[in-house]
């Protein structure tokens, strides 16, 4: 079914990014206004497009200029719907939060929003693009915006982290481009559907595996998987809080996990039965990320750094769940993308409020914030519960599905490991809660005020969504996650649907 | 085959420079080498020895079959895009390097390790 709404996902944030610097010369608050309008429109359009998809039951497409497979393809199926909703929900909350958070910085409000909208444009574009080269271009757009945003504070450590992030990220980008060149040399096409057909006729040659390995390295760097994790903790730790929420909650999962899933499952057509080596590799790297990320998070003293290492651990969960390779594994992975985006978004936003109001993020110096900042504290506490997998929050169900998947695939040790590291997650997050938000009787609580209203509202929205997703998990499973998992299960249907439609 | 091997070598030299050098500007240069290697590789993919530039000037060309002997124009267009992306990344990377220089008065990475691990 053709949908004329799809170009809006790219056009709206790009137009916003263009207008912000122009109009903010007239009145500096136009920057907030335009970014707000752009994000609201995006949120409305993504929900609306999802409803059209639900009603029609067939994926939506849009051929730019009517050039069919040789032109630019935009594609919106159940997997895209999930990713686009995650991007725009967290993006909207981060935008809402930024309005007052940016008061910390003396200048550059419009620069922040321009980069922010470019980041959102890149992520949305990646999610809906149906050809390989556009995927690369959108990955680079969002990546370049994110490097600049990490360095936004221009303090010593921020610039240093951005440089480190940038060098690693760009090497990853170059490796991805190399993989794309190899694929083009082999198949003479860039559209994902025709590419998938061309690869299916060629069979699983050594070349096929070489390209998979090249692309996997590129995506592994983008997602901060274990051997390539060095940039992640510094970058997410140094960025402004709303950007950390967006990077940890959305960016690594969209450019890394979504990009990898789309290419591996829908284009290369890997499946547990035919190519078990690929899935075992995912499990191996996923398990290492899960364990090391969790242990490194445990030993951190800085609040935001702890959350950043925890992201590595959660990426490990997603990879392990994908590696299990059955329906429940995919459901668990996709549910975890949603739950982690909401949960980690809340935690990073809460950490930003704490830093802004209490003036420090060192756990040693934070005490008894629950008295003075009740909303922030409870947002953080509920977000932690969700991340750690306490029922009935969203995070519980994602981990439950991952464990169900592991057990039904007879990988009992994996189920055990996932449950064990769920407990580790709980313990390092309760450490933060205990130290920072509750004071012992004889201790003097830190003096602080509650964060401004819009910041609180952004956190409350995310927590409300965590609760809604958790309590209504049946509905989310049936209407959002289930169809998306089927897209991954029946990987090669992608080409059939796109070329037939 | 030799040009392809040269590309891979260039890529590896770039990677070596990025990994081993301590000077920020040298790291940027290493990254540029990586980028050039990939762009060159992509451009080579579409190259065909003795072929014509892909410009159709008359219907006769298509009829006589000359059109089959064209260089593939798609990689050239893509490489152009990739070069533009590379330009902006190099510019941003250099500006970050300069910011770091302002703060530390040196380009040496080993001098300013505030972030570790």
C-alpha cells in the first residue's frame, strides 16, 4: 500500500533543523518552539502511520519519484513501526526535557536543537529507508550529529570523549561502506529487496560470509558490543543528559541493532536452521557483553558512567535474544529494545536532573535526595525496577520472553545467565537508589530543589509508558512486538512484499 | 587485482596509523587514509577497462549496442556522496582536535588522559 506520509519522517526534522538557526536570530525561543512542533508532528505521524499499518495489514511503501527499485525506496513494516515509535517517543521526551535543561548552558540553544533534529532525522531515515546506500547515509547523518552533541559542553572531557567516539564511530562507518561496496560489486543493486533476491540465488559462498563479517564489525562498533565498547561509556557519560538518554536508549539500538537485523534477517536471510554459526556468534558476543558490561557497571562511582556501562550489558541481552533465533527470542529482543529505551531514557533524564539540582553526580556526595526531589527520585526508582526486571514493569516481560526463548531452545545455561545478570542489574541499580535517594538516619541529606516542571513531565511520561507497556503487555505483544518479530522470523518475505507491492 | 590489493593495504596503513599514533592530527590523517581507501575501492568496483563514459547522446547508441560498454555510473555517484560525508567528518574531527589543543597546548594523546577505561 502506498503511503504519502513516509517522506514526512525525514522532511519534518530536516525542515526543523533548517528553520531553527534562521528563526532563532529573530527570537531565541523560536528554537524551542520549532523543535517542539517538529517532534510533536513526528510523534503524531508515527502513531498515525502505525495505525494505518495495523488497519491495512500490509507494509506501507513510497517510491521517491516513482523510480521503483532503482530509485529511493521507503518502507514501513511492523519492525519499522516499532523502531520509529521508540525513536519518536524518546525523542519527544528528550526534547521536552531539554527546554529547561539547556538553561545550564549559556549559549548555543539553537545549535543544540539543530543537531538534535538532525540526529532524529538520521534515525528516522535509517528506520524507513529501503535501500542500502541510504541506510549508510542516514547512519552517518545521525552519527555526525551525535559526535557534535557529545562535545556540546566543550569541557575537556566532553571534547575528549567526542574525539574518541568519533574516531571509532567513523572507522565503523568506513567498514560499513566497504561492506556495501563489496555487496554492490557482487550484485549490482542496492535496493534491499533485489539485493536479497540476488543473494538468495548466489548461495552461501565464502564471499557471503565475508560480507556478513564486514557488516557485522561495522554494526558492532555502532552498537558498542563488547570488544568495541571503549567509546560508549565515555560518550554517553559526557553528553548532555537528554542526549545521553537518546544515545543510550535509541541511537545504539537503531543504528546498531536495527541496522544489523534488517540486513542480516531480511536481506541475507540468515535463519537458525540454515546458518547456526551466525546465531552462535551473536550469543557468544552477546553473553560476553552482558557479563562484562554488568560487572563494569557494578564498580562505577559516577552515576552516569554506571548507566552507560549498564547499556552495554543490555545490548548484550538484545544480542543474546536475537541469537536464540526462535519466535520468543525475537519477541524478547524487540520487547527489550522498547523497554530499555523507555527505562534507560528515564534513568538518564533523572541523572541529569540530579546533576543539575544537586551539582554533582558522584555517588559518594549524593544522599537523601528523595526528600527534596520526590518526582525525580521516584522516576529513577521505577525506571530502575523496570531495567532490573521487577514485575509488572516493562523490563520484566522483555527478560521473561528472553528466558522463555532460551528455555524453549534448550539453552538452559543462557536462561540461567540472563536471570543471574538480571539480579546483578538490580543490585547495581539499587546501590544507586540506596546511596543517592535515601539517607541513613544520622546523615544530612543533600540540599536540592525539585527539577523544573517540563523536566519532571518528560520523566513522568516515560515512567507512565513503562507502566502501560508492562501492564498492557498482552496488547503490546499482539499489536506491536509480535508482528515485528514475524518480520524477522520470515526474513525473506521482505523482498516478496516489496517487489510485489 | 593489484589495485584492489593496494586499496586494502591503504586501509590497513590507515588503521595502523589510527591505532598506534599518539598525535591527534596523525590520527585524523590515518582516518582520512581509511576513507580514501574505501572510496577508491568503491570507485574501482564500477570501473571497466576501455569502456565509455556513461552518457547517452543519441538513440543510435542504444540501438547499436554501444550503451552496453559503459562504465557503471552508480558507484561514482555514491562515492561522491561518501566524499561529502567524509569532508564533514574530517572537518568536525579537526575542530575537535583544535579544541583539545586549546585546552592542553599539545596534540599528544598520552598527555591528556582524563578519561580512561
